[in-house]
C-alpha cells in the first residue's frame, strides 16, 4: 500500500477504525470521513453527514485534493435498524437508505471518474451476510445490504474495463460498538451477550473488527487483482439465522 491514497467512511466505528489503522500501517495515506473524526490518526480529516447529498457527492474529490489522488475507497459507514416492516418507521427507512445505499452510491459515482483518470483503483463496500440471506426482524437493514451487494456486482461489471475493481465484504456479527449498543438497548449485558453469541459461531467467537479489516485490505490490494464484483462472506462459518 506504499504510496496509495485511500478514503474510508465510517472511520470512527469499530470496523472503520481497524481499516484505517491497517491502511496506514501498510503505508497508505488515508482520508477519514464520519460525523466526527476527532482523535483519529489520519492524513486528512473530512467530517460530515452522509445524509447530506452535497457532502457525499464531493467527498471523493475532497479526499483526492487533500491526498494528491485517490486509489482506494472503502464505503464502510452503515447503520442498523431493527424490526419487521410494520415495526419500521419512516425515519428508520430514510436513515437506512440514506447511509447504507444512497451515500455509497453517490461516493462511487463521484470516485469512479477520478480513479479512471488515474488508470484504475479499488472500491470495497461493506455489505452483509444478512443482505445475501436475510434474517428475522431486520427487514429494512437486510434490504439495504442486499441493495449494496447488488450495486457492487453491477459496478464491478460495468467498470472493470477502466481498471477499477469493485467488491464487497459481507460480515456476519462483529464485536463493534454498534453490536454492543444494540444489546444494551434491549436490556442485555453486552459482554455476556457477545460471549453467548460467540457460542453460536462454528469458529467459537464473534468476529473482531480486525477480522473484517484484513479481508478489506486484501480486496483493496493487488493480491485481489483478478476480483471484480465479488461478495466475500466473513462469517466464521455461521449461517444467518
């Protein structure tokens, strides 16, 4: 990754922070995007709200301007809303569509011409196993992750000829603040709930952010040079239930 330039959204979250750390350790220069990026060790800080269309539309160019180019985009930002369709509010719908689908769509649309002008690049989107095989009581979340998975496949096909490889990582449960806060909101002790959840995984534990970040690094690197439009599941052998 020496000399590469990268944009990471959702950089303040568990997986995002791990991705940023991996990229910088590998020698890349990194621009970080999130609602707050204070305290994140990076080469460029681009705070903002991904629900703001102007911010999402201009983010790749902002990153390119600050870093001197743009070789890698990691669309990692995401939200989870829980419940069946009848339990989902308009706010759930707007937030989930805005962050999980519309923002990466806008960012990819803006980044692809920048990368094409440089002779290519790599985009990695964060989808989910739940977007490939939906689980119960996460209707809107599953739908948005299915959408980003499908969009990844479409873009991977459409832009491979420009030297732009577009793939997605599809995690199952990951031990992040997002997962832990979900347990806490439902009245569970987060540590106990994560440990119990780990017992349902064939590998014996819930994924850590670094487990996902390592796969993202692979997809963004030249080691994955022949992969386009691929959805890579990282689930410890656990099916969606």
